[in-house]
């Protein structure tokens, strides 16, 4: 099993690729897209069947990146 640091190394941010959006290294697949899929209820297996070029570690890397970003930034959610 990969460490948190090793997972984060699977994410790349390059201003020349996808406008600098965080992507899975070696692919033009946004981290945010993978997180949206997971949030909508897709499983890792569902995602991998749609994107066979990815690995389960790539999906975990996206989750690790999202987790790390919540330590750095808050998103306002309206109270009811």
C-alpha cells in the first residue's frame, strides 16, 4: 500500500497541461473529475471500467489530493 506522500506524487500540476488543473500524472484526467465521480456514487471499479488506463492507486491519489486541499482551503456551505 502506498503512503500518503507516494499517492500525492501521482498528481501533477503543470500550467501547460489542462490549464494547470491538478491531473493524474501521465494523463489529462482531472483530479476534480475523479472526485466528482466518487461523490456521485461511482465505485473505484466503476471508474476503472470507464478509464482502464488508470489504476486504483490513481483514484486513491485523487482522494489524497482532495483531502490535502481541505487542509489548506475552506469552501463556504450555506447553513439551513
